[in-house]
C-alpha cells in the first residue's frame, strides 16, 4: 500500500503527542489529480469513516479514503531536510508525473 519511513513515523508520533485531543485520532492521507494530471497530497489527523481503508505502519494507524487508494499505492511518505534547518513531509510516488527517479551516481 503506502510506506512510511521511520523518520516520518517519529515526527507523526511527536505531532500527535503534542495535542491531547489526538490520542484516538488516526493519520489520514489523501491524494487527488489536479487539472494538469499531477498528484496533490494532503494529510492530517482524523477519525475513521466507514468506507476508509486502514493500514498500520510503525504503530501508526493510517486512513485512506477509497478515492485516494489507487493514487497512494506504491508511494512513500518521508520526513526530510529540504534545506539546512527546513524539515518537511514529502511524498515519493512513482505514479506522479512530477516524480523524478534519481540517476546513477557520478
């Protein structure tokens, strides 16, 4: 389904711990195609809806609505340093036309 890196899982747990009302909430991941055919992503804490797919990664309950399952299958959620001191979540998804596969090392 979707892979969550250990770095992303650690940051998700920290975010949930900082908000007392999120102890029972799950992480919701969403994806949709924009007008140009690129994938837009969203994430946040939420409660499970009846038709959600639920997976567990690194002890984190992840919810995905039926409309996002196909777009997120095979993707990876990571937490990386974009620039020195600038950390953020990123989705790495080979299904996304904007996804770039690293070339061979030189």
